[in-house]
């Protein structure tokens, strides 16, 4: 999704355990064909917009994700 956008995923050391775990999962079949869709929207669909908030660093052109507080509280994260 980030190809040709000038942005990249934050370095591995900056990713939370929840983000790393999500990135290791296979993409659900319904999410394998998206489009046309804005990059931000695609990232949220792929990561789970109900679970994660997109964090954008425009200076360094990095993206990262944070578990939403309601989810973190429910999971004890």
C-alpha cells in the first residue's frame, strides 16, 4: 500500500507488539482487493480501523499504528 507514496512503515523497534503481531497475520480474503481507495483508508482497513489509530510522521514520512485506548483497556495492553 505504501509503495510509491514516499512513506514507509516505522522501523521495527518503534512498532508495538500488537502492530507486529497484526502484520504477521494473513490478510483476510475480503480485504485482498481494495480500490480505488485513499492510502490512509487502505492502511486502516488492512490493520483494523476499529482496533488501531494511524500515526503519521510527515517529517520523516513514516506511518505507525497505536491500539485504541478502549481496545487496549479491554485486552489489558
